[in-house]
C-alpha cells in the first residue's frame, strides 16, 4: 500500500512583496543545509509573486502553488486567474475552497468542485480545504459538515496524484487555537474513510490529508504524528523562514 509522502505547504494569503523572496531563499538555504527532508515543501505566495518565486527558487526544490483559481480557462472574468495561468507561471498546485474564500467570497462546495476540476484540467494538484466553524463543532456537526464539504468539493477524476485534502477547522485558523490530537485524529480518519468509499482504497490510502489551523513550531511535531495526518497547511507561521523551518524540520531526516 502506498504511504502518502508528507507535504508542508505555506499559505501566504495576501502577504508579501517581491522582496519577500528573501524569506523563501532563507528557507531554501535551511533546506539545503538539512541533509534531507522526508516531505515536500511548498509556498503559495500571492499570485503576482508566483512567476518570480518559481524563477528564483527553481533549484531549491521548494514547490510553488496558487491560492485560488477560476473554473474556466479564459474569458470575461475581471480580476480572476485561470488554473492554466498559474501553471504557465510555474505553479504546481493550487489551494481551492480555503475557508476565507468560502466565507469572504461565498464560495459553495459546488464552485470549489469546479475549481478543483479546473486545477486538474491544467495539470495542477488541487489542495481542497474543508473545515467546520466553531458553532458547528459546538453543535456536534463536525463530521457531517466535513462529509458534506468533501463530497461536494471533490470532482470526477480525483486521484491521490492530483489532489490533496486539507482539514482546517475554521475556528483554529489564525487564532492560536487547535483541536485536541484526538479530535484531529477523528476527523482525519473520517476523511480517509470517506475517500475510500468515494475513490477506492488505493487512492484513499495514498492521498495526503493535511492538517491546518495554528500550526506552529511548538505544536507541529505532535500534530504531524497523529495517524492519517500527512503534513500541514500553514498560514501565519509560514511567512518567516525561521518559523516555517521550525515546522518543516519535523520531517528532517537527521
Ligand atoms: C490557513 O490559513 O490555511 C492557516 C492554516 O492559517 P494559520 O496557520 O495562520 O492558522
């Protein structure tokens, strides 16, 4: 059975200027000096920085991803970015359905599904985010919400190669709060089981399921050790190389 190769992805959100490539280069130096990492490392900077980051980090092994894409490949959609454009700029992946897009832009799982399909069409890996709000957790609806988001957001043609799932409890994003390790394990096991019913055991067991929400250097090791957690999606702590390295180094070989 294929064991998922962990992925640690940094979501820079609407942070960073061209000069911020210095942080990414600092991270690249730490990676080079580490003597091997048993995980893939990715940075998802603002779209305007993707081409520059791809160019300047091309020999670093750091993957570059987008934070969102439109469902169509071109057309009259002012301000939007097609998956094909991200691919053309050098990205290998794109985050879709982040809770900030679901909340701020009213994105439904149906739209997220179209975006994930667009990512696949363009040859990008779709990082599909799901997660419950505080009130949904308090009402005991967490697993139902995750099931609904997952089944609504995963397009036909999804495989372990073209898709990553990120479980991000909305209430844990940017708050410093995290679920208990048992709660993380419960949701990740639930996601794995649902993937198995939807895609078959082969793809389900090989698919990476990331945890995201206030991952920091101080809690990364315990979160990454939870069964069915195959890496992290990191917001705030991915902006500074020192902090991001403190998370990534959980996967350092030596
Ligand atoms: C995120 O926005 O995907 C995220 C996990 O943010 P943070 O790590 O800051 O909670």
